[in-house]
C-alpha cells in the first residue's frame, strides 16, 4: 500500500512523517557495545590482580551500557503529532 518504506504514517491520526522510531544505528550499536565491554573486562584481567577490584565496576557499567543500548534499539515508534505509540506497519 505504501511504496516508500521509510515514510510511515501514524495509524491513529494519519499524520505522515510524524512517527519517529528508534534509529537503526541503535541496533548497530549493540555490537560495539558488547565488544567494548569484552575488551574492558579482558583489559582489566590483563592489567593484573591489582585491578580485579575494578572488575565489578566495569561489568556493572557495561551492563548499564548494554541495557540502555538494547532499550533504545527496541523502543516503540511514537507519533510526534498525537503522541501515541505507532507500531510498525510493515
Ligand atoms: Zn498520530
């Protein structure tokens, strides 16, 4: 019904181009977020036992980073006109 897959109309108020979903970049950001966390954990392990107390801090920070990236990537698209959640129409 819609030839332009990138222009989404709001199913509630019909406003065109007002629906803003999460950026596809957030889905891409999941990979570097995991890589960053893995590198930080490996880096601390390689730096020696003196840095082991930092490990929980880094792991906690990494979990926060990952959960925020995952949350942003799976956010419901919202209509800027009526403020309702517009689920993907594909
Ligand atoms: Zn709307």
